[in-house]
C-alpha cells in the first residue's frame, strides 16, 4: 500500500522536476535567442574610425529613352576612414563627375523603382570608388534622393 509519505515525495519530486525543466527551457531559450540576434562587426570596421564626407547637393536633368526630361535631386554623404578625409576633399570634382555621368546613363524608370535600390546603391558605390581612387569609400548614405 502506498503511504502518505510516498505520495508527498512523488508530488514534490514531479513539481521540482517540472520547475527545473521550465527554468532550464527559459534560460536556454533566452541564450539561444541572444546568440541569434547578436550582430558581429568585423574588427577592421571597428578599429577604423570612420567619418562622413558630405557631397554638395546635385540637381540633374535626365533624358529618358522616350525623350522626356526628368529631374533628380541627390544629397549624399560618403563614409571613409578619418585618415583619408583630407585626401578625399581633393577628389571631390572627379567623384561628382563620375556620379553625374553614371546617373545620366541610367533609365529614369529604373531609378523610380524601390526594388532596384540595393543594386543601384552598389553600382553608385563602385562609380564613387572609381572617382575617388586611391581613397576607398566604404559606403554611401543618401540624405535625399528624389526623382521629380
């Protein structure tokens, strides 16, 4: 026959085991979630102090294939290493020339589509690096990009 003491032991055992399992699941789940959402920055980016170089506001008139003329306003900054900032200033006219020539060759309808933004930005970064060579530009930040 099962005694009262054995029943109490079984209840306490099951309760404590369930409590430990719940605590383990919550702590384990939290640590997995924390690792999943952790963003790792490459040490080269952290070590390099970056600065932003503001290009002047550019107003362009672009002629489409249909003969329509549309205007583009671009206000952007270039992310470079702080040590390269003084050298980049001397390349500003060449950078702007490369950007203007690249933008005038683009289809205005492709620029209006938000789905092409990533491709457009990477191509614009490539053109910027051609104009700023030997100073590397790490990223482009648009403050304003309007197709009128």
